[in-house]
C-alpha cells in the first residue's frame, strides 16, 4: 500500500480490531472501545450545549465578516 492510498473502511476496522484483541485481549479491547464511545458521546453533549446558547444570526454575521 502506498502512503497516499487509504484502505477500505471495513478492512481498516478489521485490522484495528485484530490489533486490539491480539495486544489487549478481548476484555481490555472491549473496555477500550467502550471508553472511546463514551468520550465521543461527551463531545457530542458538549457540542449540543454550545449550540443551545448560540445566537445563530450573530454567529454567521461574525463568521462572514472575517472573510
């Protein structure tokens, strides 16, 4: 594989899972995947909280003025 080429997402996932299971074992690999998922959820929650307090019109006005 050349450095500028990407492998198929399914192949990427398969290889990553094999590495996790081979190096961590099934219990720790599952634990790691759960941690990643919960941290992602936290970032989604933070983003939604940010959006709730956002003045959409003011936000776009500020962004478009900078260009």
